[in-house]
C-alpha cells in the first residue's frame, strides 16, 4: 500500500507579525486549509535547544536585522493590519525566550488544542501586548483554550517536550525553512504572506480566495539575531 500523501505544511512563529497576519487570513478566509494543514513551529532556539540541535546534526538559520528594516516593518505591519481591520500593539521584547511559547504549543498540539493555542498566543502578543516569554502568562493563555496550564508553563523543563522541540527544529533544517510564514505542498515551497495565494493555488483552490494581497515586497538587509532574510511578507 502506498503511503498517505504528506499534508500541506505551514511553518509559523509567534515572534513574526507576518505569521500572525497569515494565520488570520487563513482562519477567516480558508478554515478548510487551516484544518487540513500540518502546523509546525519555527523559533530561534535558546542555548540549550541549540546545543541539542547541533548534536543532532542540525542548525538554525540566522541573519542580522538592521534598525532600518525594523522600522520599515513597524509601518508595514500596521498597514497590513489596518487593511484587515486589526489594531496592532507592537510588543516590547525585553528578554525574549521563544521556548516558553513554542514548546508550550507542542503541549497544546498533543492535547488537540494546537490551533486554538496559536490563535490565542498570536492575539496576546500582537493585540494585547502580553509577554509570551513569561511562563506564567503562557500557562494562563493555555488554560483559556483548554490546555493543561501546568504542562504548558513548564514545557521547557520537560525533557520529552525538549526532545520533541529538537525534532521540530530538525524539521526546519531538513525542510530548508529560513523564515515565516512558510508554506509547503509536496515539493513546492512559498515564503511570506505575499505568497499565500500561490500556496492556495497549488492546493487546487486557485487564486480566487478571500485572502488579501499585501503590497509589493521590499528588499532590505538586516543586525539583531533573526531569521528574516528579506522581504516585506515574511520574517522570523
């Protein structure tokens, strides 16, 4: 018997405003794709996770981001959010620790509440200015969508969740993912919210979707630790 075809894969990151907007577009415009896809977390690993990833033979892509690119993104995301009727509150990442939320997602996914958790954490970060690097905050958000708050809060302390996190990071490496949102269907790959319509097209749905198209891409360099390699529709 031939193996079942691989589901479409969507890489998302709670860090990325473009990932938030892409998830919003899919949730409101194409819930069928949301349900059919495999949702995979993408995040910059902490020292512990990076060590485990290296030992497993993987690596995570990094590219510096300039102040100019960051300032551009502020305005660009506000434009895109306003087009969708959304108000954005830009978070202040004083001590970002992405394991807190992304490993908690693995807990939520195992409990069958992954999509609800993605939606709640995105809103918390981009519309409510909550600190998703704070364990207690993440645990509370998990509880709001029916996920075990203790398991979510302490996901980074669970060696089994850490190991699953390394496998997720290895998927990023093996799939050659370098930024988010990142969409995959069979051998075709699409990076950025401005490629969402193309991704939907290869799923057999055509370009006649309710997903709004963002403005033309911008080319820029970038110097804080990041995985964004460049255009307006995608980042890390």
